[in-house]
C-alpha cells in the first residue's frame, strides 16, 4: 500500500515539476500556438525526459545515503519543506516568463496582456520542423536548469522515495509514474491552449503559477510541521 501511495505521489511530482510556467512552459504554449498541439506536446515530452533524468539522478543519489536520511528524517523534512517554500514563493511572485503569447512573428496588436491571435500557423521556428527538433528544444531548455534537482529531492522524500526495501523494479515504476504525471500535465496544457487559444494570455499563465505555488506551499508547511513533530517526539 505504501508503494502505491509513493507511485501516486510520483505522478504528482511529475505534474509539479512541469507545471510552473517558466521558459519551458512558455515554449510549449508558444509551439502549440504556432505549430499545433502535436508540436507543443512533443516539446513538453522533451522537457519531461529532462525531468525524468534528473529524478533518476536524485533517487539514485539518495539511495547511497538512505541510512543517513533515515537517521535524520526530521531534519530532512524541515530543510526540504523550507526549500519547497522558497521555490513556491519564487514561482508565485514572478509572472509568466518569456515572450508575449502570439501567433506568428510579430507581437499582438492592442491589449498589453499578450492575448493570442488566430492567424495561420507560420512555417519554421523552433521545434516546428520535425519531431526530433521539438523534443530536443524542450529537453535542452529543461536540462539547462540542473538546480531543479534541489526541488526533486525533497519532493521524492516527501512521498517516501526511495525506501529501504526498494529493488530495481520499484525505481522503474516510480520513475515511470513521474513521466506519466509530466505527460498528463502537457496533454492538458496543449489541449487547453489549442482549444482556447484566443483567450490564452500571460495573466492566465501567471494564475497557473499561483495555483501550483499554493499547492507547493501547502506541501512545504506540512513537511516542516512533520519534521518539527518528529523532533519533539519522545
């Protein structure tokens, strides 16, 4: 039962890692607007591959020190909660990053909120040429942020990954769950953008950041509370 909960938690980890509308999210949205849902989804898949790789690094690194982690569970819970809180505050304070949302090569006319217009998709552009190019664009942009591993570690520990009894197949299932969560997010994002492209604005993306920041802040508060409770336990 604990492993099932960990797997569900890993799905949520994949969603949390993908949800912030930073450069990768903006690229995925822009690609969907410019080249269609398939290209946007492939860009998201490339970013998910990068997150998946960093999750492997984090999980295997923690495996090497799992006995140390078990002896200092309270400290890790508190420090991890603080790190999550810092990430969530940073996410909530910044607006959607990147260029304004628009179709084609020129900014939208009228209105300063970056509303998308509905001109025909242009040819070319980043990720617009082939599936490999789209995946590569998402992967390289996400991979250029190795500091995300400091967000991944407390998230995995929060959901009990890794555990002392884990064998190789436990890790594979957990990492596949992370990938599933990330792809669920990108499927939803590309569907929403493709369906409501005329209403997609930077303000909308900022609201997504605020929602995800609130969720992360709640997880952070619980993690710190759990760590303090462990410290004070007799």
